[in-house]
């Protein structure tokens, strides 16, 4: 007879119950299972560039990896050459001068930086402003930190910009520590103006709220990259994160950075140095080479995305969706037909009938429930094939 255990039931930390498995983690497993059974799903979901970095970046990685001294632990603050390269990149493309020693910090991807920044500024119970719709990680990380999440509305009628009357009301009624913004915006493709950044900085100063701009999309189909740090006085209250994932086709390399005043950077470093370690030296040196790319590089990646974007617009048309042609970034955001019940049901029907995976907008917040998102990280031919499937198989 098996003896009964006297051990109490083991349960996870409360924070585990506050979050779900990341949508793309679970959905892509489902699609992989369907494909294993012969479904042949065309995936237009994740925004992971499918093209390689510049040849010189790969050559640098390979050459440096062969050196005997390349494989040891590296500084938590990154190589001086990498910090210098990030600073020069910001000077060249954003006209923002940063002290490479104190005002920027390399990150193992900006997604990780969201956690580091949140833990550096937010105590359990503190309020955080999160955009609706917006990147789901802002919500999940805030929940893991025990923060009180206050959603601020972005909508088509307001051109996907914050309603400052709503922000003032939220700030009057709550003690807010942090506000997440993301321009060019994911998922809507809305770009910021200098005036919008100025209003956000002024709002942050007046209420003592740290404004964090997540800025990985500013080079994609966009001729005028902007940084919130261009605004006078922004460095005193604002933080900006950036990444080479989209701008340099390096999503798997996990090369990102955060920039702000030296005090904020030091607080973030205190968290980061206790959570992760320095990056692989050959990858950092290859990232230095990536950051030295000239205008021809950015023109070349946009020459790839431009026809894909046109193909995605044709797919939106075939789906009967409305979209703003002024969008920028790696995705196309469209409003579903009025006769459809919601984005989740619509996207599932497209998957079931046409074997095409598009992202339902509800995962980005309630204000995305009438929208879908198409990734440009598939070849033009693949997107065109998806359009043909929709025309052939989808019941209208």
C-alpha cells in the first residue's frame, strides 16, 4: 500500500497566477502542431525579421568567435566600444548626445529592459500607465512586479495618441510612477510628432511620472526617426529603450539598450546586474559593426519591406478590412468588417478556413478588439499566397 504523503501541496508564487503564457508562445505551438499534421499554415504573426544582418556583421561575429579570449564573462555594462557605438548611433540618427559611460546601458534585448526598468522604479501597489492597445509585455511585467495597472486609451478617432484630459484625470486620482509609451506605435503603426513627445515630457515633469518610450521601430518604412530624448528637459524625466532587432535584422541576437540620465541608468543597472550578465563579446563587437551601417543599409531593408507592405494591403483588402496607409513599422493594422463579431473569432475563422494566421487585436488590449495585425516578416510571395487563399477559401 502506498503511504499517504504528509507534505503540504506545493503552489506557485502569487505572481504566476497574475500572468498567462505569452500569447505567441502558446499560439505558435498550436500552429506547429497543425503543420505537423499537414495543415500548411501561412504565419503572418510574429514580427521577427526573416532576413539576415549585414554581411560584415556576420563576418565580425565569426572572426571574433574564433579568438581564444572571446568566450569569458563580460562587463555588465557592455564593452566600451559598444557603448560608444550606441552613443554615436544616437548622435548620427536622432541628434541626441549621450555620455556613453553614464547615460546609456546595453541590454539583452529591450523586452528584458522592460522588466529591469519596472523593478527599478515600481514598488508593489504603485500605479503604472499602460497603453490600450499596446505591447502585452508592459502589462505582464507590471503584474509580475505587483503594480496597479492604469490603462490609458488609444483609439482610431484620436489618431492613436493619448487623450491628455484622460491622463490628467488619472494623474489627479492616482500616485503614478511610470508611463509606457511606444512610438512608432505597435500594433497601430502610428508615428509620434515632436509636439506629442513635448506634451508627454511636460506631463511627466508636472506629475513626477517617468515616461518610458520603447523605440524599436523608428527605422522601418520611416524616413524621420525620432527620439523622445530630443525634447529639451526630457532626460530628467524620460527613458528610451531601443533595439537592433528590427532596424538591423538581429532579433535573435538580443541586442538592445536603454538611455536616460545617469541616475536613472544607475538604478536600472542595479537591477540588471543582479538578474543577468554581460553579453557575448563577439556579438557585442558585431553589434558595433551593425551600428556603423550607413543610410544604404536602412534603405535596403526598407526596399525589402515596401513591396511586402503593398502585398499586406492587398491582403487587408481581400479580408474586407480598413487600414490607415500612413502607418509605419513592421506591421499593418486593420479594422475588421462591421459584421464580424470580434477580432478573435475573425482571426480564428481565417486560420480555420484559409490556413492563414493573422494576429487578433484583442491581445493588445480591449481597444484592439475590432482590429487585426499582419506582420511584414514574410516574403512578398508568401503574403500574396495568403491573399489567394483568403479569396479562395474564406466565407465572406
